C-alpha cells in the first residue's frame, strides 16, 4: 500500500468546529462524512519541527529531542521514511516550509527526494519593493525569534528565501504531488509522499497568488496597513514580551485572513482529491490529512503557535482515507504520534492494532503533549520561560507548568482553569 501524508501547517481544529464566524469549508465538511474523521486529535508540540518528528518517529518530543534545545533530530530511532525506503518505497518530501528546507539536521531524514515549490517574484510591482524594504526586519526576526537554525541565521541570502517561501504556492505543490503519484504508478513503484502545505501558515495569504488583496477603498487600504502592523508584531513574537497588547481590530483582521486562507485551502484540496480520484491514484493508497499544530489569535494572550499547550495550539483535525476501511466519526482522544504506527503497519501490511482500532484507542486513552521553551529568543516574559507538559483525556486535561498544575476542560474554551494545589511538574518524563 502506498502512503500519502498531507500536513496543513497551522490548521487548528477550533476554526473548523461548528459555530458562528467559522470559515466556509464544504470540502472539509464532506471529507468528515466520507473518511475516518477524528475530532479529538492532538499534536505532541505546538510548532513544526517537534510535531513533525513525532509523526515521523512515533516518539514524544522529550524522546526524539528535536525541539528548541537541539533544533535537529540526531536520535537513533528510524524515521518512517527510513523504514519504508529500506523496504523499497520511493520517498519524497514536498514543502517550502523553511523549517523543512534541509538545513536543520535530521528533519527530513530518509526522504530521498525533496522538492520546494516556491513562487516566483514578479519583476515589476509593489511586492519586490516591499520585500526589499522588509529585508532588515526579516533578518532581525530570523535572529531574534529562536525558531531558526544557526546555519539559517548566518546565511545572508536566507532572509529573501524566507520571504519568498511566505508567498502562496500550495497549488503548485499539490500539482507536483499528483505528478509524482502518477509517475510512481506508471513505473509500478511503491511510494511514500509527504507534503507540508504552507498557505494557511502566517502571514495567512487571503489570495491564491498574493499576500494581500488589492484595496478597493480607503478603509480597505487602512485595513491592509493595520494587518501589516499586526503581522510584524506577531512575526517578531512581541506577544511573549511583558505588557504586550494587540488592538482588537488588528486581532480580527488576522483571524479574518486566517479563515480566508483556510477557505482557499479547502478549494485547493477539493481540486486535488477530485483529480487524484479521477486518475485512480488513491485506490491503493493510505491518505492521512492533518495538521502539525494549531494557531492562537489572542486566546490566553497568545498568537501564532508557540509557548502554549492550550487547545487552540495543539488540537488539530485528522482525516484518514484507508482503502479497506469505511467512513466513521471518532471522538476518542488520539495523539498524532500514533500516525507513525498506522502508516508503518498499512504500508508494510502488518497485522497489528493501530489508532483505527477501538482496542488500540481503549489502550491509549491519554494524549501527551510537551513544549520545550526556547532559550534563544530575547525579552520573553518570565511566564514563558518554562517547559510544559499536558495530559489529555476525554473530559479532563492536566497542564503542568512552572511547578503548577491546571485542570482544564478540553471541550470548553479553557478560560476558567481550576488550579491544583501542591502539584509539581518535571521538565522531562
């Protein structure tokens, strides 16, 4: 069986839940009825590198070590790509995510081919000028946030490359995936294709080919300026500093951009799946569609996807299309690291319980998430300079941080946590 892993970077489950103000996502809604849809799936960390390595190894961040402290995977446990490559699978990673650009050691270990569909800059127009003017700010952001490897920080050309990777290009990425699936089928090759889709990630492009829609009125022009200011603030992680305040209008504009990006992703994936099914490319393929983490828009005073194990940052959608399984809605709590065992078993034809089986889920009723704070970012408030751990069950969530524990209801908005006196937390399991 072939394997296709599609990760929509930064897509939080909260924005797909029923309720007012959610984006229009007819394809995702239909997929939830036509697949094995998990409504209580949790990432193991709140940002890209550790979450992906948990997908690739089945390990917690404290076990694989690929988090802010190491910025790389140097562990001995084989990755899913390494295991399948040894069994004759052709392996390929498709993404323009800078965390997965090949610089960070071990991040894509086992993938024999790596493709980065990056949008071309037009020779004329405002965008090249804007990027040129923003280059000093981008360089400062790359140096100060702690999200980037020292090799990227030292690379003088990385700022421009980073800016280009922010431009929407997932339509091209999905077209490439279709071409590769078709090519492997023609040659009779088994394959594992992983694609990190980046158009829902900040700066949340609301257009197919641009970061901003052309303003049609003075108010829309003012909104563009305010959105630019809000994006600059969160891009430099100012919300982690003492006394940070985001204007409510700026917060709403960010969320609107994010929801518009989700709507565009919904259309892109609808086209992709229609073409893939029409060409018979998914008939013997396990398809996993998920996200690596969520995103915050002011919840608990946070933005983006770091420093938090609250629901907006780690609860993610998970859809699985298995050629031998029918559709079902699953509300059991599951961890994304269980995708590793499922993918390995399906691809190699192993008869063992996986997260698709009730017996497996009954034996693993708790999802564990961890966050290792960055020691590199500057001017971070003291409350963010602590590692965190969370244990999530069906009706309770225990969050450990700075020697304190909070009991939370994962079904709610977590706005009223119940303190647990006398609890202590350790940085490692």
